[in-house]
C-alpha cells in the first residue's frame, strides 16, 4: 500500500483534479464501445495445431464449406396440392434471398430423380408437374420411398415433414439472410407449420439474443444495486457514489474490449453483470468503512484519508488477487475463455483503480455524514447467532462439513462434459423446436463428416474400395443415434437399383465409373463435388445425428477410430473428420483439461498472494478454505442436478475464486486488526458483526447481480448466473461459519501480523 500512497493521496488532496482526469478517461474509454463486435461462431476456438482442428480444415480444403439454411414444412401430409405448391413457391422465393446460391437449393421441387417405370427409366424432378390424380400422387410417394437419398433426409417417413435446404455463399451477412428467411417463413405459415433452422439461423439467434440480453441486464442490475445500496446505507451518497463507480467500471472495461478488438461472445456476454457485482463489492466495503469512521473526523479530506488507510489495502489485495484469478483462464486453449481471462483481469484492475480514486475524491468534497453508520438489527442478530453457533458447536460443524465435502467429491465425478448444442436455447425457442422436429422426423441436424482417402487418383471407383466403404456405412447405421449416412455410395446404389433392379451384388469398377459419370451429367457441380473430390481420390461421408448430446458424439468418434481398421487397412486408407460435431468434441476435451489446470492455478495464485500478505503458511492456507469448500459444493451440485461443464460454466472457478477471495481477505484482515486490541473470542465476534456486515451486503449485491443472468435466453448463461449467485451465498456462509470455528480452535497457534 505504501508504494501507491503518493498516487492515492492525490484523490483526497486534489479531488477536483482527480475527478476531472477520471471524467476525461471515461469519455475516452466510452469511445471504444462503438468498436465492439459480436462473435458467436465457434470457428477459431480451437488451437491451430489441434489434430481435430487440422482434420476439419483439411476437409474444408477439399470439399469446401457451405453454410446451410433449412426450412421445414410440417403438415398432416406433404402429398397434397396445397403443400406441394408451397414447396415449389418457397424453393423459388428462397432463390431470391440475398447470399443464397440459387443453383444449390435442394427440395422436392428442385431435385432430379431417376426412377423405374413399366416402359423404362424416367429422369426428371419430383415436382416438375403437380400430380393430377390419385394415381400420380401414389407414384410420387413411391418415387420418394424408393430413393434413399430423399426418404428421411428431405421427406419424413410419416409424410408430415419436408425440408427445403439452401446453401449460402461465402462471406454472407447473417442478419440479412435471417431477416429474409424469417419473413419467408411468416408469409407461408398456416395452416402448415414452417420451421427455420441451420447454423446461420441459430448463430443469428444467439447474436440477437446476446445484444438483447446486454440491453436488459445492465439496467436491471444497476436498479438492483440502487436498491441494495439504499438498504445497506440508508443515505443518498451511499447509493449514488457506488452506482457511479459501477457505471464507470462497465464503460472502462467494455471500452477496453472495443479498443483491444476483443469481441462479445456467449462467454463475455455476462461481463457487464459481472462488473456490476465486482465493482459494487469494492464500493460496499469502501462505503461501509467510510460511514463507520465518519464520527471520528471533522473534514471530508481527513475522512477520505482515514477510509483509505482502513480499507484501501484489503481492496487493493482483493483487486489484484481477483485479476490474477481471472488471468488463470489463460491456461485454457479455448479462444473465448482465454479472451475472457484477459477481459476479466483488466476489468477487475480497472474497478480497483476507480474505487481507490473516484470514491475518495468525491468523499473528500463532501462533509462527513452526521450520525452513526446504519446497522441492520436483524442482520446483526443473524451474524451474532451464526458466530455463536459456530463457536459453540465446533465438532458437529466439522463433522458436517467433512460429510458434505465427501459427498461433493463423489458427485463431481458425475458432472457431464460439453454443451448440448440444442440446450443453448429454452424448450420454447423456435430454433430448438425446429431442430428437435428434424431430429424426431428426419435424419437429424447435427453432422459429422468423414473423409476417406483412397490414396490414388480415381481410387474411389475401385470395386474393393467401394465394398469397404459400403460396409463402413452399414456399420455406422447400426448406431441408434445415427439417422442417416450419405456418400457417393448412395448415388451409385440408387442408380444401380433403377437400372438393374434390386440386387445384393455390388457393382464393379466399370459400373461405378459409369454411375458417377451419369450423376455428374444430371446433378449440379456443387452436389457432385460435395461427395467426392475432383480427382476422385477422396470420398466424403455425411453422418447425420439425431442426438445433440456431446457424450454420444464422443463415444461414436472413439468407436469409429477403434473400428475403422476393420474396413480400411490402417495406414492405407486414413480417415479425416470434419463437421460441426467435431468442434464440440475437441472443445469438450480442452474444457476438461483446462478446468483441472485452471482450478490448480487459481488456488495457487490466491495462496501465493495471501502468503505475501500474511507472511504465514497456516494463514495463507486458511484463506483458501471457504473458497475451496464452496468450489467443491458447487461442482458437486452440478453433478447432482445434471448441469454440464461447458464453455460458460467453465468460468465458474475463476469467478468464484476471484470474487470469493474478497470475503476471505476482508474477514481475515479485519480479524487480525481487531486481535491486536482485544481477546480472541471478542475479536471474532466484533469482526463478524462489523466486517461481516459488509461481507453480507457484498454477498447480497453479488447474488442480486448474478441472478439477473437467470433471465437470459440461453440456458448456459442462465446456469452460469444462478450457480454464481449460489456460490456467493455459499462462500458467505462458509466464511462466516468456518473462520470462527477455525480461529477459535487455532488461536494459540496464530501470530498477529502488522497492517499499515
């Protein structure tokens, strides 16, 4: 603290100059808000040298990457004149949507079909003409049922759902496409139900949800702070000053994001509310000390100086430790988490600077408030009872905590890893309803791409390779969660069946080459080369999955790697994996690896910081106690109720440690100071009533702030919000119970440090 004294002294010796400088900095930082961008794509989240990421990029290099918009038409039967006409009309209108590749729209209205008739083969579109009678409708049904590339991919087996799919050009504008497709769906809805989904639609849903959340969360959180500060201090400056500090902290932090080019993501979407909670925590402790010391000083500058001397060191310690705790997220290899580690670290430091300059400067300009600091009689009774209970039932409390910790450790092993993609959204969300409808009635919306290398020019036309690929796809279809597989094999099978009739015999090399040539002549280039490379040495298998559970995807991936050698000799025909599912599999691996490292690093940072502060190994370990116990309880609860450890909830450790250390530092610093002047039991009670009151207000502010996230439109953010709110409650209770127990038992072994 002595190092910063000259700088901090300016805040109360030259308050007007300090406030003018802070105002200028605030205007400058606010300019960064206009540079903020939103990123919701998960591309770029993985390290460049990650094997899965390299496989994804290799698949893109050969087969390109097409973002697909899906429009589903759901009705009693798609085989009616009204439904068929809408399929045609939507397909035509979709071709006019900006950024849609008009020659890569796939539907019953655009897809060509080769079908067997009594008089020979017929080639043409399914809906080149609307069926004119019942016999024609029955023939259309038979054509769809006889085409494995259409049944359960474009039309459901129960005839109630059909899909129009459109590929988008590279560099498309998501908002423009979203608006146009939504307008199209609204126009054609009724009596049929129109669903829209696909990655571009869901990404835009997330982006707009993030923007909407930010607009709603910040005002609500600030209003809650107004209420909380008034309840805490019952004085107007005790409300306005902290709120001013909170607003400045948000502007500075988000302005920094804009200038640094750090985007708003699903992860950093929670930042404004986190900054509300963090900044208000610092302000509560400052204003609590300010009002407690008010009757001892006659001038504003003297009171501001005394307040800084009393509470400045704990706030500085807390700010630095919290910033380092947030920086522990840099150990993750996931981009959005690393970015948040930087943002959180800077934000915590900025809030600390604002607290130790803005509040003293304003307080120096005010007259010291008359009367004693407000104390809630009810809160005082609660804190006294809690302390007496802890001191009087030490053995029972110790046993209870040991049992709770053992149970938490057991249930931590039950925590599931990875985000369930569809459960980003609540059940009522139209995007989730659409995706679940496609999962139930069609092949599914999640995809895993498997690129099989034939290792030779034209190698996919080889009879032996085709036989292996055929067996491999049959193997994949044995999985319940696999809705469909699609490759050039299905094209060959369809053409072979219509040309030669049903047969179990696989075609030879020359026949395969002929069928592929026929397909190339009748299909668009985009359709042809989405399944095979231009030199015919690689084949792409699209695996459609009905499940969005990341554990299902991980298990399938591991099984394929293990069993692939049964179909393709190892070292001869390598497999490369791509598709959106693979991103999630890799993210899950890094979340687990990074979470363990993050917990160890975060706790180590707190321990080393406290070792410097307290200059005592036992006391440094003591500072970790309520945080560690709370972490175990929270992650154990996640295992009990089934909340996944995903990208959003991976932040919990850094936030719990970074914010929770505030409680531990303030309690221990307050206790050691009181212990210099009074006996142990009296010091514990006095500290629990006075510092404990500020900690209680701090916890209530955090709980209120984080609870706002529970109203998010995204379930991971909801879970993150209420888990953090619960964490603050647990850390408060654990701090106020464990320390009286521990300090009473170990008092004789503790030395009292000196604090300036």
